[in-house]
């Protein structure tokens, strides 16, 4: 959902679940890179909205999975 929203150039405020490390890692990275606003606590949501930094436009990386699979199959 995060990637769908940032691909549509929507401003995103994410509140990662404490029990989900994978989700927290993704939210941390996207926030560090300036694509989303991270809010660790719902009590701070208003401040996150007011102080929300200018977000960068996300550019989807080129998918190379077909090339990787082809190379793997060729080298077998």
C-alpha cells in the first residue's frame, strides 16, 4: 500500500506497528529517504502533519527480475 500511494505521488504519513519489524524497516527507510512521513505515536500525529517535511517524488526502479531469471536459467 505504501508503494502504491507513493507511486501515485500521494503524501503518506505512516504509523508502523510495533509488532512488525519488516514493516518498521520499510517505513524507516522510506522516511529516511524522504518519501513518506513517519509518525511513531498517534499522540504525535498532529505534530507530524504540521511539521511534515517536503517529500521527494518516488521513482520506481527498473525491474530486472526477467534478466536475472534468464541469466540463471542460461547458466544452469
